[in-house]
């Protein structure tokens, strides 16, 4: 059997997240608070609204993902993370320590929090159909997340994303849903943030992954030396999730997927890629 762990990214945050996980690992919760400079448990309770902000949502998701994986007690052969979740996949594989990964995520969150733009998920149209409609309307939006055969996320300016949403609904999209994310990730609009993030990544120590980590931008397992450069480029290049899952299924036998924690958004995506959950 090939055990595959899946980590979600920004957008799964909610008030009250991670209460059981933080209580189960008080030493790691304290370590996270020391890295961040504020109480991570208080942040995750969500009473002050900070979870809706990129600079706080990303560290919260990273911490809860990491602790949920530990709580599950499962040993993985392969790790994948969707967007921000890729940092959890690298941490689970031993390429990053918990604290180094959190410090890196906190800086990523701080830098990208200043970026503008929007993202929206389109259900029911193929990538080719979406591209044709976007091109016909002359919109400056990009395919940011290639999630499943029928779900694609667009990123761009808020104005062009709103125009694209109306055009795609008119063209027969089954669902169009704006993401709870500040900024336009995984597209050219993140180029200034990527440039600012590069020296932070360069100063971070990375180890060799103990298990395979399938990278979003290549849909192939990481090779150790490429990790830093890939994480910088990750901000401006699309998440190739459908291809990543397909690579695992094509290259490993008897695959079993698991998403730790309460959110099961990635397991729901699997139904659109593989049919019944494996």
C-alpha cells in the first residue's frame, strides 16, 4: 500500500480551528507562539477576526495542519500540499523543521498580505473553455489552480475576476465561487512578492525529504536542491493539483489518500479526479 497525506492551504481557516490539536501538543503550540510572537491558540479561536487576514491565516493553517498530521498518527509514503499546504508536506517529509517552516510561512504571509487581486473557483467548464472565454473578453486573469478536470481557479485583478465570473456563468459554468483569500496567488501579479520572498527562502535551511513530496508547480517529486527556487516560483506559477494526483496514481500501487484535520476539501476534490475515494 502507498499512503499519501494531503495538506490543504489558505481558505480552510475558521474560528475555533485546531482546538483539539493545540491542546494535544502544548509544547509545539508554545513553540509556534514563540516563533510568531503572539498566542497561536488565541489566533485560532478567531474572536478578533484576524483569521480573515492573509498574514494571520497562513501561519494558523500551517500550524493546525502540522499538528493534525501528528495527531493522526499515520505514517505517509508520499506527501502533497495544496498551495500553502506544500510547506506542510515539506515539513512532514523532514525537509523543514516545524519552526523553520512556520517562520518561512509567516514571512510569506507578511509579504503576500500587501498584494492585491482576487481568486475565484470555476466548476463545470474545461480549462480550454475557460481560456477561450477569458481571451474573448480580453481579461487579464490567469489559471492559478488546476484542481480537477472540472474545477479551475482563476486569479487576477478584482475587476477582471468579477467580469470573468459573469462571463463564465453566462457560458454555462455550474458554479462560480470567490475564494476567501486576499490577493491573486499563483499568477504574474505575485512577481513583486516573489522577489521579496526569495532572500527569505535562501536564508532558510532545508534538509533532504525522507519521503516523496510532489511539487505543485511540476507535478513531480521534489529533488532536494530545487526546493528553495521552486518555493519562490510557486507564488507566480499555477498549482497543478490534478496532474499531481494523477502522477501519484500512475506511478504508485494501491494508493490510499488521507487528509488530516477537520477540513476534507482535498478529499472532495479527489472524487472529481479518481471517482470513489481511495
